[in-house]
C-alpha cells in the first residue's frame, strides 16, 4: 500500500512502526461553530484511510481531538454572554450527531485541550529546558531559530513562512515567526495555573501534547486538511521533535479543500454549509459519494448541480443492489475475484476512489447483464459491490428486513390488483399502477405474471 506523504512530497510504501498496528492522529474541530461540509470532507478522508487499513488487517488506534479553548470560542461566549464551555460542548455535540448520521467510525479517544493542561505544561517545561522556548512578558514563545529544519513539511522559505504564519504581533517575542506556547491571562478570559503564570495554551502545543500522550513520541500517521500544513502542523513538528529529539510522525496525510464559488469553505471567512442542514434534504450516502468520488487530494467545488449529479449516480448503484434475492453469497468466480483484486490495487494506490467508483459502475453494468440472463454471477457481483461499499463506509443500503417488508407489501398490492383485473375493475387496477408509478415503482404485466422494478 502506498500513501502520499506530505513531508516527502511523494507516494511512499506504508510501513507502520509496529507490525500490524497503526496509530493515527487526526486534527479535529475547533468547536466554535457547527460542523460544515468542508470539515466533513476531512473527517471522511480520515475515516476512509482508517477503514481501509482495518480491512487490510491492521489494528488501528484512531485519535480525533477537539480544540475546546480558543480566541474564537471565547469571543462567541462573550457575544452570547455564556461560559466558553457551553459553546464548546454545544458544537462538540453537533459533531457527534454528524459522526453518527454520516456513519463515521468512532475514534478510539477524543482528547480535549482543556483536559490535558498538565501534559501541555510539562511539554513546555521540556522545551524551555532544551532552549527551544523562552518566557517574555508573561507569555511563553517557541524560538523558531533554534529548530534547524523549520519549514521542512511545507517546503516554504523564510519570506513565505512569514507571509503564511498568521503572525501574532507582540512586542514580547524575539522574532515575528516565533509562536505562542502559553498565552498570558487577559481580562475576562478563562485561564489555568502554570509555572509561567495564569493563562492558557497556544493552539499548536495542544496537538503535540495530546498526540504524544495517546500514540507515543513517534507514531505512524498525522492527518488533517491541507490548510493545516502551515503553520499548525509545521509547528507541531518543531515542538515535538525539539522536545524528544525523535521523528514525530512517519506519514503526513492531508486532504484538499472543498471550495464554494472558488473560495475555500471556512468559518472564519463566513463561507460554509452546515452538514446538519444538508442531510435534511440529501441522503447521507449521497453526500459520502459526492465527497469520496473525487480523490482526497483533489479540490472539490460545492455546487447543487454536482450534488444532484451524485444523487443520480448513487441511485444507480442502490437500484442495482435492490434487484434480485436479498442475500449475500461467497465470491467464487475467478472473474469476480479479479474485480476484487482490482479494487485492492486502486485503494493501495493512495486510496484512489475515482478508479474504485469507475469499477463499481462497471460491475453494475455487468451485473445488469447477468441479471437479465439469470446468471448466478449476478449475486456474486452484488455481494462484491456491497463489500466494497461497506469498506468505503456506506451504510443502510442493504437493510434486508426493510427490503423484505417492501417486497411483501408490493406482492400483496399486486395480488389485489390482479383480482381487480379479473373482476374487470380496470379503473381501480390502472389507478394502482399509476399511483405506484408516481412513487417510482413500475409494474410490468407479462404472460407469466406481474413484476415490479423500483426506479
């Protein structure tokens, strides 16, 4: 299996530190507002990686954090005149609603920054002792000049680093690139006690402390959106490797942004679409299909027309699954096994989902031919598609109880309609057929009897 490593700027063979065990830390939300579809793209990318690694037999420890104290959370709390924790808990709860609706596998742990103040303080103390950090004016800053390889993840030069660093202007730091590890308490802000004085942690130090607590000083994969490469992930490397002297992360995994009218979907820019609003109108499987049918490293444009195009594509897959018997069987045919091998080859190539979905539609086309011929390979193809969809995280598309109930109800309706036709009550029998057609159910009268198909 190869995955693209942002640090090396190329696809690399994946080899975990411990045989058959993988540690993944994925940057979660700053819980200042509702999860939007841009967040969802990142979380589905991480979910896809994790699910496929588990399919390949790895035991995955998956960490998803919450940044639950931040300037924007505090600002929102001031505006609403509530405790900052109320804001954080509100949107954390919304994340879990989205996670459940979208069938994202629960993380092994969900660390919160405010629950790891001790670990953060200990890490800052180590950085101070090793000369990577300094106190000034009640703040603690990381001295970027002391870390030799600063910029190795983003590949940026000094002037580019300054431009993208979200520089915090402050007369207490030595260099504009230096970033905060501990922020001095300000009036009317929440604070914690520390050897450096009352205050709160900087953003970057939180993730270093939490990831190393749960996964160790060196671990396999760190993920997040491409917008986090610099400065957030760059600073995590500087902090963590400065403190331990060890390689922090082997593989850096980043998904491309989701854009809205050419602009990156972002809460700070006020450009975002809430996931909980979308799923009121769009099937979660359609939304997952829309986000996964593009490669995770390719930008996506969010447009209603593209959502409805995805809806049409997903319905084509789902309609095929709903044909024939409601059962899954073992795949024995060499031809179908070869398709499974192709699926694995595509996923092994940096999770190439566009090729996977092309394969699925090829299987649907072939499966329809076998269905018309009553060829037993139809069920094998159907079983393979269901297996692939489950690996990709789709859900509720093969509920056998519900489908059996639909079959039983439609067969009763067909029997009633047949009796009406025998009694020459054609007005009622035709009305049943038209009403079902309006619901997307087509009745087909043949010599051997009436059958139905669902559009």
